[in-house]
C-alpha cells in the first residue's frame, strides 16, 4: 500500500489535466482555451488533424476536443487513427460540430467519440461535458489503481 500508517487510505497517482483543442478556426480555439483555462484546465491547440496527431504523439492529452469538418484530415479520420493505436485509444474525444444531423452524431460515436457538442458553443455545456469525461477518466484510473493494489496484496498473502 502507498500509505503504511493507515491501511484504509490510499493515494491515487495524479497527472495534470491537459486538453487538446483541435479546430481549423482560430476563433473557436481561442474561445475554448479561454473558457477552459479560466476554469483551471491546461490547454494545447492544433489547427489541423495532422497537427493534432503530432501533438498527441509528442505528449498524449487527458482529453481531446475535436472539430469534425477540417481540411485535409477530418475529425472522424483523426479519431479513427487515435482509436486504432493502443497508446492513444483510451483518450476520450469530444466532437465539436455545427451540424445537428443525427447521421453526423451517429458517425462520431461509431468511430469512437465519447461525446458530441453542437456549435455555437455554450460555456456551461462545454464545461459540463468536459467535467463529465474527466470524472470518467478519474474513476477508471481509480479502478486500475485499486486492481493493482489488490494484485499486490494477493501476492503478499501468497
């Protein structure tokens, strides 16, 4: 256990929350980064799908906000690429789109998206959906940590 003085407590390893914003319109990136940074999140920015892939490879983010319609490589293609790589498959992706078309929304989830936000962006909705995905990440990390602790205890008992 991490805390020998009290076996009922444990310390969950933490990593800084880093959100990658991917959009080909700089105004959207600026708005999102301002909102998120004012609420205590670290942000990184990419203006294309290929830049996003390079940024993720260099340093995987906690979460990605990904525009669907971009030149050269659209958001669906970026998501499919990330989900096919075991190193990046677990990063949640929230799609951003001006389209309210159910086919676009369905495709976003089909390729591995965790959520979908329709533009124009509403601050409260963006923050709620980001917080929700980060809560899921924290819960999964807690589960993984506890599983490792159980294995460690089982080995000690044997």
